[in-house]
């Protein structure tokens, strides 16, 4: 059976990246400080928080130690009242964008 390269859902990416950032800020760490605690480079932490990294289980475990949290903390859903502004997460779309064929640039609706 051939390997399939699956992408996580946008919802799980947003939840994970939101929680990494939330926990980092709650502990008063900068991205640089968390990166040092985990043995990562600071830009990697930034990419995780932006949702552009599909992390491994080893990275997940390292983040848990660096943030002193559980896996539940990294994946928990936030109550709507507790949520701040959502962080935009880039999730690659494997299908090409559909074209309308109109090309007039007007928004008709």
C-alpha cells in the first residue's frame, strides 16, 4: 500500500497553533525563550503558531515539556467567550482554484 500524505484539518491546525501561542503567552515566554527551552530556532515556533508546520509527535512532546503542559492543553477547544481573535492558518489546498469564467471583476449577487 502506497503512503498517503495527509494534511491535518484547518480546524485542528487553528486549535493547535492557537493553544501553543496562548500557553506561551500565559507563561510569559517570548518565541525566542520557548525555542531555547525546546531546542528549536525561534522561527520554527513562529511557524507553529501560524499553523504552517505539520509537527511530529516528537515535536509535540518537546513542546509539552517546554510549555509544561499536557497534550490535552495543546488540543483543547476554547469556549467562545474565552477566545480572542483567531489566528489565520495557512492550510494548503491540493485542488486548483475554480474559475468563474466571467472575468468582469464585479461582485454580482
